[in-house]
C-alpha cells in the first residue's frame, strides 16, 4: 500500500528534505506540494503549487496524510483544512503559543494530529534518559545549551523546551534562567538555558548535569536535516492508520 503525502512549505529547508525523504521510499509518494510564496515551481521533480490552493488540492488529490514544517499561523490554517477534509496531519512546526496549541489540540478531535518538536530518533532517546539522569543526580546543577542555524526563529527551540519539561518533571527546579550577564550568580533550583544561532548548524542540544566534583553531559547532534524528514515520513505513514486523537513521535517509535 502506498501512502500519499501532501507537503507544505515545499521550497523551505525542511520541505525540500521531506520531498527527498518521500522519494527514497517505495511505500510513499508525494500527493502534492505547496508553498506560500513559491520561489521554485519544482522541487526534485515535484510541482509546487501556491499555498492558497491547499484546500482544493486536499479535496482533489485526497492525500493519506499531510506533513507540515512552516510557521505557527500557517500550520494552523493547514490543520483546519485537514480537519474539515478528514486528513491526518503531521507537524514539526514549533513556536506555538498557548492559544495556538489549543487550536491544534481541538483539531485532534476530528483527525489524527501528530505534533513533535523533533523527529530524530536519537532525540527521543535523549528525552527518555534525561529524566532518569536528573532523578539519579538529585541536587546537581543543570544547564542546557542548544545551537541552530541563523535562520531559526523560535528560541529556545521546541526540542529544548521538550527536554526542559522532562528535566522539570523529574527534579526540584524553580525556574529557568535564560543566559547570564553581569553580576549574576547561579541560584539554587534554577536551570540555565543558553541559545546559540549561527551559520547553517543543523541542530545540537547538550545537557550538563554537574555536582559532587563530577559532571555528566548528554548531547544530541544532528548531522543532516534528512534525519528529521525521514522521521516525519515515518510518522505520516504511521498516522495514516490511526483514529482521531493527539499523538507524539514517541508513539511512532514505541509501536
């Protein structure tokens, strides 16, 4: 069975990677691809249509799932259209505010919706182990450093926020300290958070846990954006078989 996938943000960094990842699989094909302002009408042999035609393309091409890596506002436009058409929706878009997350959650009442800040299997493994590490090293200081390319808009990254949530759920932490400047000694119970944006760095997250004259460093480094695209395609194939509801990439890996 072939899973037919719609791709948004098709001429962007991740859109291009998703199209390439679909092309590498025999069990998938691109149903259509759209971009808000197409600067290229063809990506890897796939015609790119204006995003304004998304609703019509969903109705005409009948994709089994849509993969989205765009921005919060456009992602919500796409998920609303998918909810009306009954099409499963996968998004790796980050930077949603609380109201936008509620809108995404509401769509999951109608269709399967999978939102993940990161589709790398190694990042999921990091999420799985960081809580145990924090619990085992109670009272140790924790700092997180994340680095991405200079075009990334949200900070900290969605992946960093997911890791921070896991750290906070497994330790006695009061707040997050974003950067340091001047006279700013470390306070008990804080998590230091540091964001770097430079060049075309794909993505790196490092957690430093230190105390008792020792330190533990947990690091994930993505060498190529293709790893995120491949994971998103895995998620789309998996989601196409699911009932309406809200899902996470951890659900894909666990199945």
